[in-house]
C-alpha cells in the first residue's frame, strides 16, 4: 500500500466559512508550511491557488472541510 506522503509534496487544508476560506499548507510529514485566509469568492479562490502553488509547488492534495454541509439545517 502506498501512503499519501509518498505521492504528494504537501496538502492544502481548507476550512470553509460563509465569508472566508482559511487554508493551511502542510508538508507530507505534517509540518505546517504556511497559512492564509481569503474571501469566499472568485478572487479568494484564485488567491488560494496562488498560495498552494507557492507553498506546495509540486504534487498536492486538497482537503476541504464542510463543503457538503455548509448552510444545511441541523
């Protein structure tokens, strides 16, 4: 079995909110490389792509929290 750490140069974790996106770039061994926050709009999505390209220039994996349930009734 191949581990994710052997397949990517890092992971970009994103926590979605109504107005903002909080993101963290993490190395394959779990070290935090950088963090950022961007607005939840087209400009913010472009900012996250630039952030990912800068901090994890090779192969990367995206992990997004809450995209299937944001705004849903509990």
